[in-house]
């Protein structure tokens, strides 16, 4: 049994217009894709360097003109007279001016101010005497007993240093206190002996001894 070809189902055939539309869409899509790829490639490429603007032409600096030489200091010539003044100065007729207010060393030494300074600096005889220090020792007898103490003291400018009396003993001890009491009596005896000796001989040594021990007999205090 054979089928009749006229009885088979018919499929619609594409028209020419629809095929043209499909080709147009495919071409547009391919063109869009190509443009997108080119754009992405262009973003990855480095940008070309921008050329720097040309520098302005600067003319070379002109050499500075040499400064004019300074004129030499001018001083009035000693040979000029009161009636005519010198107006032309050069290296040949220049005469330096002598220094003003110059005092010789001889005039300085002869001035009263220099003499006063020299006399103040020179040590006098009294200053030398004040710098002399002597030390004396003596065995002194106890003022209220028969014991004896070795006493030491210093003399400055023929005056007994009261603070140095009996410093060979421990300060504040019994021997120290008893020694200073005995020295007080010793100064009184030596003062009396020195007065009698000076009255007989009237020499300078006796006078100095009397002044030293009589002042100590009156001014020294054992409790000081």
C-alpha cells in the first residue's frame, strides 16, 4: 500500500526576507563582539607618553662688568700749607697719618696712678709680719696642784692665738681644761718678768715679749 505524496504534511519554507533578517542579526552580533574585544585590548595597552612642552629660550647671562677699583683713602699731606689744600692723591704723594694720643711707657711709670697701683701691690713690712707664724711650748704648773702639763700655742704677729693653746691635748678632756687654766697663770708670770726685764734693758726683744704675754694675760680665757 503506498501513501499518496499529496497526503504528506507540508512544512513551511523560509522566505528570502526572513533569511536576510537572520543574516543581519548574526552580522550585527559579530560586529558588536569584535568591537568589545578591540576595546578590551585597547585598555591593556600602555598610553603613549605625552611630549613635554618646549622650554623657553633663555638668553645666556651677560658677564658682569668689572667693578671700578675703589679709590685709595685720601689723607691730607703733611707738606700742604694752610693756604692751599691738596686735591690730587696717588701712591706717590700719600703720607699716612701718625697715631693719635700716644703715651710713652716712661710717662706711664711716672704717673701718680701707676705709682699707687705699684705701691698697693708691693707687700709692706706689716703684711710680712702678719704672715709670720711661730709656735711655742712650755711646761706649766697646775694652778691648784703640783702637776705639770706640756702646753703648746701659736703666735701670729706677736699675738698669742688663743684657740691654739693646749691643742696638743684632746679638746674637751680634763688635761685640756687643766692645761689652759695653768697657761693663764703662766702668761701672768711671764708678763711680770718681761716688764721687769724691759725696765732694766729697754731692748726691742723685751718690749715685744712684754706686749705678747701681757696681752695674753689680759685677753686669754681658759673657758674660751
